[in-house]
């Protein structure tokens, strides 16, 4: 377990870019943290570093964004608005989780039992208006 202290959205994105260097095909990254804690900023950096051709944005209302054109396809999920387990299951998660890309799930703890055991968990904690503690497990 390691904790990175971010003092700005730019530092959070930078951490995401650095973390992308550890990503391989089939990885599942489970993100947890309150609203505004930096999850999407992290994904922006990760997607950028993996060479996505579009800027990552929160999939809160669409539930899934797919980013391609880079080293690996990225499947970006947001479980915030999913109401129950059966709704989450209807997303066809296994098709994404066991594909050749990387799956990144915001609010993963809402349906943690659907996340593969091999997932890499990252928690985001708001320390102040600008500071975030990002802990990788």
C-alpha cells in the first residue's frame, strides 16, 4: 500500500499518467472516493498516458465511456447512478473485464462483489479544498 498526496487537479492527472506505466492488458482498476475527490482527474491522466484520442470525462450519465486509439483500449465505468446489482450486471461487465483493454471503475465499492479479485484498488480522500490523498492497494 502506498499513498500519494496531490495538491492540485494537475498533480492528480500526473499521478494517473505515472500509474499508466504499470498497466497491462486485462487490468481492472477499482476507484473509490467521495464526489470531487479526484477519480475522474486520475482517469484523465491515465487515458492520456495510454494514448487515448479523446479526453476522458466522467461517465456518470452514460455509465460507460470507451477510449481507443492508444496502447490499450480503456473502458471507463461509473457506478454512482446504478441503482442495484442487476442493473450493474446488465452492463456486461465480464465482456469488458476479460477483454484486451483496461477497465477503470469509479464508485467500484458500490458493487464490489462484481469486481474481479485481481483488481487494483485505489482510494481517493479529500484532505482539503485542494489536497487529495490517493492510496493504491
